[in-house]
């Protein structure tokens, strides 16, 4: 077998692989000889079928297998010898494939773009600043106030019902003068503005007072779940029994117990820990962006055009759908990447290759436990279908890679940060928030 280089331009490589007819015939005979002891055929004992008959019976099928194995073997040997790693799946085409016949040499053209050589990076020379924000009393008190709002209660008020108030009502719904199943309730607590009833229902109860009666006229939506009511006009006879205004819970030990803490001091401590964990996560995101900016500026190497083109196309496609959220499918015109998309793609490809190289050299691994946790976190987005999602991930290598990639990247970033020169800078919560918002603007 002969491998001849036909292209060597930048990262692009091209080769012609020639498998002679004699080599191919030898491989076919070798595979038939391996199978002969197990072959049974009418008129012959097991393992005694003549080679000529085997070749006539199974030759065409074995010929294709032998050809594929030989070409695959030549490609693998080539990559082992050269050390080349294809950026994407190599293009392999058989020359004169349509006119090829048994007895001819097999000539295959292989083309690919190799991954570039990644230059060494002195990670200890990288300087980074880590923002540190503390959860002060003001932030804790603000969080406590928000918790109190979520734990709000209602108390009877004098006056008319307003947005946000709770009205306690008895109601009876009728369509064409006839009551319908599920259209009645007593002492029902309805918060005005919750949009939990048919559109227009809650608005008509605004301004009502305890002791009043009100006929609410609405029309069921066309897409309503009950087919017998969809699109129908209805009248709900309502009796307002009480009007209550919202009242935030008192910030005290009782509130703390509602959220599983022993007392208010313990709840404040939990809130402070949670806030500082959030601040630490935000600060890490800011530092990671700065690190990637440093690496992008510090390191330069040739990029495989095919990877950049594919990444730019993906970026353009994703951004187009974000700008056109109503268009769910992919039956749209081709989206041409802009210069901005191409520039972003170059950065992503460069940093992706660099982090992969650094992670490989540092022997960074994603553990089974980390993958399981990632799958569990993703599965929570599909309540009731967690098991099906787990099975889908197990059978989908591409999905596994999508979950593994960000974990691997974060672990490589942690590895770099450990070696880099990191200084801490204490900032306020507001300054940290501004730094996070600046990430989205870049």
C-alpha cells in the first residue's frame, strides 16, 4: 500500500492512498481463510468448504470489508506516524468509484485539516484580580424583606378590592343560563392580579366590597381545555364575602422557623452564606472572563478554517433565533455569518483548543460523579421525565460531550488560576454587579 502526499498548505493536508489489486486479493483470501473453519455449506462438512467456492459465495461481501479495513488501517497508521490530529472528520473519497471493478487497484483520496501545534504558555506569569464582596447587614436585611414578602399573609380591610388584594368569594358559573361542572366554589381566596382565572375575571372584581354581589361576564378562550366550554360566553354569579389586603410577614423568629431556621439570627447567617456564595460565583465569572482575555491576547497560533467556519455558522444561527424567538423551526433561509460572528468564532476556537491542550497536559479529568451530577441538574428541567432524559443521555454521545465540555473547561480554568498570580480586591455588592453587567456588554 502506498500513501502519497498531495497537499501541504498551512493546516490543510491531502493524500492519495493506493491499495493494489494483489494486496486486496491477499486480504480477501486471508479473511476467507480465517472464516473457513466455521463455514458450513450443503454437501460439505464444517470447515471443509473449498476456498474457490468460498470466494465465489462470499467474495463480493468480503471484498468490501477488506477494502474498508485496509483503508482504515492505512489512515490510522498515517495519523500514528505523523502525529496529526484531524480538526474534523477527514474527507475520504474513492477515485473512479463508480467505474471500479474487481481486479483494479483501489485509489482513495483523503483530505483534512490538522489541529495546530499549541505553543507553551507560562501560566505563572499570568496576573489576575479576584473581586471579593461581603454580605453586609444592608444586603441581608434586603433579602430578609424579600423573604417576608414571599411569606405574606392577608388581613381584612375596609374599602374596595384593589390589585394585589385577596377577595374571598362564592361563585357559580353558567353558560346559556345553565350551570356547568367545575364552575362553582365557596370561600374561594382569589388574589387579584394573579391571573389564575379566565382573562377579564379578576379585573371585574376590582372595586367590589365585602357583602356585595357581582355578575362577572367572561368568554372562555378558544383553546380552553374543556371542549364544551371553549369559546363560550359565561356569567359567574359572585358573592364577595371578604376583602383582604396583603401583609408582609414580620421579620422575627417565627419567620425564620417557616424557612427551616432555629431563629432569626440563624436565618440571617444562612442568608449571609448564600449571598456570599452568589457573590463568589459572580466574582469567578468576572475573573474567568479576564483570564480568557489574557490568554486570547497572550497566545497566537494558526486556526483550522473548518472549525472557525462551523463555529461562526453556529453563532449566527443561535443569535438569529434569539432575535426571532417566534420562529421555532429551522425552515428559514441560510444565515450568513458576519465579520463580528467570524471574529467571535476565532476567539472561541482558539481558546477551546488552548484549554483542551492545557487540560490534556495537566491530565484534567471529568469524573463519573461530576457527570452524574450534571445529568441530574439538566434532568430537573424535565419534571416527570427524568428517567427518559437519563436514558437519552446514555445513548447520545453528543449530548454527553455537551454536558462534559463546560465541566472540563471550568476545571482547566481552576487549574490555571491555581498557578497564576491572583490578588484579591474587596468591592461592594453594587460594584460587583456592575462588573457582571459589563460582561454582557462586551
